[in-house]
C-alpha cells in the first residue's frame, strides 16, 4: 500500500522515540530515516521497524500528562541538568533537539543553537 506524507511523519516520530529511548545510535537512526524518506510503501517502512519493540499507542501517549511545552520545553538547560548523547530532529519545527536529564530522572528537550 502507498505511503502518505502523514504516514511517513509518524514513522519519523517513532524512530525518534526509539532513539530517545536508547534503542538506536545516531548513525543507525540516520540510516533508517533515509530509508523512510525514500519509501513509497508501508512494507518498506515496516522493514526498518521490524526489529524494534512496539511503542505505546497514540491514545496511551495522549492520556499521559504532558510536561512543559513538549519538544523544546526549555529555552536553555537549567543548573543541575546533565546532557545526554541523545539528539533528534523535531518533526514539527525541524530543529535539532538535545536531551537533558535532571537529578530526579526527568527528561528535558532543548533546541541546539
């Protein structure tokens, strides 16, 4: 079945979530994003997702309380936050986001300049 632009965006978001959860290194994420960007069918996208576990459904995601403003929930890292090696491109804004953690294990997203 043919892939729509909306389907492709959902695949990009899923890959970004898998990377943010530590399942994909940056080079592997980039490889898979390239495959999705060039895909024309759902089967092609399924091939790059086959070895990844299922993510929580959109309903489960929307039922969770959101913190802050979502991606880019802070303009700058706060004292006590620690940078991680995780980065991703926010599909909504196109900005590269850096993941930071606080002492309580909370995750924060800050746009890189």
